[in-house]
């Protein structure tokens, strides 16, 4: 295991970089909007989906697996990302 032979300082640096990467991925996903391919509905994380009980600020990835497009009823797998 390579991680076990690293110095404590190198381990700390690797962990810091991983945390930064996770933060950047989270921020990026929260900025993106998601469009339903069949009907064109736009899910905006800043707005959420009040009709389905999804609070503003909820990232698309954090929507429950049971969430469906409020207009046409398709699942999350039918959405594509847009900036």
C-alpha cells in the first residue's frame, strides 16, 4: 500500500487536496442546471422543486432516487447538464 509509506506531511497534503477537489465538485454541481430531455423542464438547484418538497439549494445529485420530472414524470436519468 503506497499510502502507508508516505510521510505524515505528504499524507496531510494529499488529504487537503482531496478535500479541495470534493468542494470544487460540489460547487460545480450546485451551479449547473439540469434539463429534462423529453420535455425541456429545467431543474435549478438554487430554486429546488417546491411541488415535490425539494428545498432550494438541493444539488441534482442529492435528489432522491424516486424524484421525477414534475412535468412529464421521467426519472433523473433522462436529464442532461447545462451551465
